[in-house]
C-alpha cells in the first residue's frame, strides 16, 4: 500500500490553549470515562457486551 499525502492540516496551537486540556480543573477522573471497549462498541453499533478495561489490559499484556 502506498499513501500519497497531498494536504496536511495541523490544529491551531490556540485551540489547544483554549481547550484548557492541561489545567487541573479540566481533568476528569478516569473512572468517569467510558472504556475503550465501550467506545468501540458505541461507534460500531455492536450489540455484544463490550470488553472490560481489565480484560483488554490482560489480553494486550501477552503481546507487550
């Protein structure tokens, strides 16, 4: 496979600054976020039970 890049758009540095992404008061506890399995399930429209974070970590550790 060959990929030819014709145009690249970089995000504006001001957008990152405005996002307050690195400010302490903007941080969200990890436990409040969906797991990767839940995000993939939601995006794919799957009806299967999403993989838990613990199961994903255990599966990935075999290949690290």
